[in-house]
C-alpha cells in the first residue's frame, strides 16, 4: 500500500467539476485582476474568520510583510517570533529592516510560550508574531495581555490553522492585521500562490488594499510606496470552491488525528501532539516526536509511507540569518523539536486503511527497538 504525504490528485479529483466551472466563469468574464471573484472570496473568508475585513494578496509571505508594514514596522524595530518559526516570518520582518527576536515554543504544542515573551521585550520591540502551528491556535489571552501592557501589535501567522479557534474565536481575528497563506497544500489551498490579510480595522483594511496594488488610492494616485501583490481572479474563484468544502475536510483531518492518537498511545517513546484545552485543532500537520526520528522515517519510506519534517533546521540557524549571531544551543526547545519531530501523512482524502497501515507500521518499527 502506498501512502503519500499529501495526495494532490485525489484532492483535485474530488472537486474537479467545481474547479472547471470556476475556471470557465473567470474565462468568460471581463476581469482577471481585482474583480468580482476576489471581492466575493474576501467577503466569505472574512466571514469564515469572524473578522470585518479580508484583503487577498499574492502569498503568505506577502501577507505577513504587508501586515507588518501596515502596522508601522520599520528599520531598527524588533519583532518577536517563535524560535521554531517558519522562515517566512523572519523574512517579512527583515525585509522591512526590522530584526526578529526569538522566543521558545512549548514543547508539547509547538506554539510560542506566552510566559517567555515578556523577558524578550526591549525598548525597540514593536510587534509579536504568534504562529499558530500545525492546526492549533496559540494561547491568545496571555499573548494579548502582554501586548497590551507594552503596546505591541499582534500580527498572527495563520498559514497552518484556517478555522482553528481559541476560546471559540477563530485564528486570524485576534491581531491588528493577520496573515494567512493559501499555498496549495494548506488546509485551504489555491491552485497556485495566494494569501490574505484579515483584520477588524478599517484603517488596516484600507492600507493593505492600497499596499498590495502599488499604494494606489485610486487609479494612478499613489498614496503609499507599494507592492504588487494582488490575489488574481482565477485563484479567488478556485478558493471559493475550497472554502465551500473546508468544514467537511477539517472533520476528516480531525478524525484521522483521533485514529492516530488512539492507535499510537504508549508505543515506544512516541510523544503525541497535545491540543490545549481552550483550543480546537484543525490538524494541518500531525507531528509525533521520537528520538528514533531519522531511522523511523527511513523505515516508513521503505514501506511506501511518505512522512515529512517541520522543520529540520530552526530558522535562526539558517545561513540567511547567520548575521544575527545565534549558534547551535541558542534555543534548545526549537532544536529538540527539529531533531525529533516527524509529520505523519494527514489529508482529507486519506482512507482508513491507509491510516491503519501507518499505525501498524509504526508499531512494528517500535517493536524492534
Ligand atoms: C506556508 C507558510 C507560510 C508562507 O506562505 P507562502 O504562501 O508559501 O508564502 C508562512 N508561515 C507558515 C507558518 C506557513 O506554513
């Protein structure tokens, strides 16, 4: 039996009629950029996120960059990011001339540890980027209270947790400007590059709407130094199809996660993902931890089970960030997660027999240890 990490063919086959219809509708329309499908998607994604506004942009990285720009992050500022962040958050901060400052995650949830934020704040700190990892919301109450105390902006990185909630409130609705990605393999994915910013602030909405389109206030009136980062009509039309299905897909992911968690209880040294009590997890990724990670990954590969590692190297150890001067050992929790985490296949089209095969193979591996 073959178990891919993500089955993009099965995913598209399930909705191919709707995707073809969406394509034809755009093809027969008059607008390709900033048209009716984008407006409709923005309205529906804002509604999905429980925010007043949404602005579609070109990618998740652009969504973070434009959000930071819109809240005023500039040269010399410091922005707090988790030490296990995906590189995009660091790149966005750095492109604005600001410096990322790291805070360790909680090992059990991979999400930023709110208790460690305060000690990382300096006079230069201007914002915090909580990254909602793997499908579960960060603990927002303590993050919001520290941000209030020091007057810091929150810019969520919600690329992996579309629809997750903290105390009943959706991710992407807590910060001043919140970024998400619709990269094809995300829970809501385009058929190319796409992202969005969600916000409750009219001012931020107006600013991002201008920034993504050369800073234009109206045609050929450029009020801000802009970007070109417009979510196109075709991707918006595809995303409308995806959005229609997201509830049902999330249910499947949650079901697979439950099967894994039941089947892998007390197996070897496996540590299963933990979901905090105030949070709903949409399981973009199902990570387990074991000190045998590398040999387990090879063993599963030889059984046609494809796994992944999110992420093999912490961002502050990447060559691109060597100028910051961090070394191995700077953030032990992030490094421990990098060397022990293994992401098991999880996607809505995954069959129960495939889940069972993965579980059985894991049990066999640990039986031999
Ligand atoms: C995918 C991802 C991004 C970047 O999104 P792109 O659309 O690829 O630019 C940013 N942050 C996290 C946590 C992601 O998973």
